[in-house]
C-alpha cells in the first residue's frame, strides 16, 4: 500500500494480460483503454474478447488506438469491436515524413501511452502494448522484457480522468467542433507535487511537456547510492547525460540496461555513440540480448521508482504523449530493483570500452549525426515558431 493505493508490479504480458482481462470482466460502469500497438495476435484476441463481453453487459467501453503504432490492425478487428458495442477512436492516422510539411509538425505526435482505467477504481500504467511477448517469426525464445503496474485506490481516479479528457479532445477533433454542452477542461490534471508518494506523470504538448524528464532529473541529482535504469530507446540529451555522469563521479553506482538487439538500426547505433563517455565516467552498461527490451523503468536508492511508457530519447520526451507512474516507497522500489538485477544477471551482456571496433564506432557516430539532423529538420524549426 502506498498513500492509499495498492500497487502490484506486473512483469511481461504473461502477468499483465490475464490480470487486465480479469479486471475488465468485473467492470460495472466504464472501461477506458489506450495503447500504442494493438496486434492481431493471441494477446489482442484475449483483450478483444474481454472488451466485447463487457460491452455486451452494458458497460461503456472506450478504446483509443494510435494511428501509427496500430496501423497494421485489420479493419475487420475494429469493425467486430464496434459491432459489439465497443467505442473505438484513432489518435492521428499515420503520415509519411517525406511528405510532411513543417507547419504540420503536430501530425508527428503519437499516442505512446499504455493505460487502462476500470470504473475509476482500478487502473494500469506501464509500457506493455497489446501484443504477444514473443514476436512472430522471431529468432528468439525469451519474452520481451517489460513492466506495468496495477493500481487499486485513489490514483485510479486520476488515471480515469486523464484518459477521459483525451477521449473528449480526440472526439471533438474528429467532429471538427467542440461540444457546447461539455467542458474541455473536464478531467484536467494539475502538476503533481514533487514529493508525492505515488503520482501519475504525463507528457503532452501543453502543461506537462517536461514533467517526466524533470522527475528523472530530480531523482538522479538527489541519488546517493545507486541508479538502475532499464530503457529500450536510450538517447538522452546533454543535461540528462551530465546528471548521470555527475552521479557516477560522486560515487553513485549507475547501472544501465539497454537494448542489445537491433530493431531500428539508426537509433540503435546512435545510442552506442554515447557509450565511451558514459563508460569512462564509471557507468555500467549492460545490453539485453536474449530477447527484445521494451521496459521504461528506473530505481534510485532503492526508494524511488518509475514505471511507464516514456523512453529516454527526444522522440518520447518531445513528440509523444506518455504516462509514467512515479513511486516513492522502499518496498515497491526494492521489488522492481530485484527484478531488474535478476534480468541483468541472467540476460545482460556487459559492455566494455575495448569491446567495440573502429567500424562499429564509426557507424555509431554516423547514426548519432543522422538522428540529430532528422530531429533538427522536423522538430527544431517547429519549436522556434511557437
């Protein structure tokens, strides 16, 4: 129990999906579900069947899908959900970056949150998409590493209000008008107190652009013993890198668990361009290679923890709607820490400065430059006009 909320840490889809569907089956009034990826696989089918059952007994069921991440979901899946009474909305259909006008930068924004709210009493916050743990046709047998938190208590109402507000905003945008009978501020969430024992942090383009990043930085600057971060797409800015290096130089143990398998090669090798400076400062880097790493979690001093959807890269921090749970509780933090250290011991490969050749380093530098160039083309000009 943390500040009136019962928190349950769930590792991977094998723990998450049965719990989510069981809670959906108990819903009496409303279900909100947001996801970046909704796949037409066994996990997607399990969740779809639970949503249809809820709609059949008269529960309001609202599903929000990202237009890019869920673009491959067959239309007949969506039609079947709607026919069963599930309301489905899309957050921005995908566009090609090659035809994107700079004045339309907002169309690059993605819904990357993975949230669920059931009757305002139970909520889920994390990084797990609705997709099988082991990708089809993949040359791996281990599940991707990811986490979510089940919340039962007062904070579930905050998650519900956050999701309801976005649903209303997208509804108005789709209709190209705002309802005169509804208040667009309904469910608006203020900035959480920095020292709150448990809080939902969101990232949007308005009042909460840097809430998640600032929470990380406050915790890192205040670290005294240990920082453990597991993040799938790790490309932090200068301030974030400097905070980690400063922590290592003052004697804090800093451990990073990063993606070891290549999913997006430019981003993968761009991250490696940061390795030498981090390793030189005494930061431990481990690559997760037995499967895909999808986690976005951290534990600091075994008392502060975060679990959510936000990667530590410019795309998550500036272009995506994200949601992270921040918990200041020793029992919860130590449970997450134990899980991460076990994964590092069993599936992590330590990175050494002498272990990378000339061509790998060169590719890393080229990839890092390409990321900076692309980000400058599509993001920085738009920011200057605001």
